[in-house]
C-alpha cells in the first residue's frame, strides 16, 4: 500500500480531525467512505478491521489498523511540529486530548449528531437537554483557558487544538450558542488561518 488508508464518515468530527492533520502535514492518504447511518461499520468485513465498529480507522500498512481518533492524531503527529518534543508540553497535549473525549465530545458532538445528521431533534429532545449543562461547562472551561492563551498548549498550534476544534467549531449544529464565548470564537479564527486548513465538508485525498 503506497499511502495510508482512512476509513471515514465525512460529517464526523472525529474523522475530520484526521483529515485536517493529514492535510496540514501534507501526508498522502486514501479516504474510504463508511456510511455509519447505513450500518456499514457493523458489517463482518469492517468488524474484522475494527471490532469496536467505529470510524475513523487508519490502515497504516496492509492489515495493520489503528482506531480512536486521538490515538491516530498522536501516531500521525510524532516527529512533527504538531506534537511537542518537550515532555511536559506533550503531557499537556495528552491532557487536552483526554478532556476532549471525556468531558467535551460526549456532550458537544452527540447533540449535533441527533439534530443535524439524524434530523431527530424532537425525538431526542430530553436527551439533548441533559447534555446542555455539561456541554456548556466544557465550553466555559475552554473559554477561560483561551482568555490568556492563543492555543491550548505552549502558545503553538498542536493536535490539542485540532482535537478540540473539530466539534467545537460546529457546536451550533448541536444547538449551542457560541456567541457567548468570544475567546473561543477568536481561537476558531486562528485555527482556520492555519496553513493547509480544510473545512469539515472537504473531501480531500491525494
């Protein structure tokens, strides 16, 4: 296999993290669309690649697969400017990656999926409301951090920013009001100004 192969679902923020990083480091890859709405991650063929049945999934060489979006970010960013060499700064990046998956993504991404991808806001109304308080708590924590920092770690753009940007910049699609978070809005603009930036809807591959 001459290039990496990314199994992806285009609207997914977790998949977008990987596409954005791959674009920004200029690494060739082949993107394989896997429609989660049609159960394509639950087929025997896909489950043989990732028993968890989730995207994104990166095939790093024939038959060798890596799952979990933030683990993939770490793998791809090794030896690049997107992952600090300094031990403490690297640990801070990890800290934000854990925060994103534990305290951010479950509350920011899930309502977006129910509202904007499934189109079932009414059906999931009660569950969406239960996500609001912890979702806004995560955004407030980010806002307070960004009031004194341009980026999340070491005043430089890293995979910590990529991980948090993916679902934050489309949080309005899940019913969140980002207008009350000026520091987050300024940070979103800084991320969008980075070299080789792509949008979540751009289907790029080399």
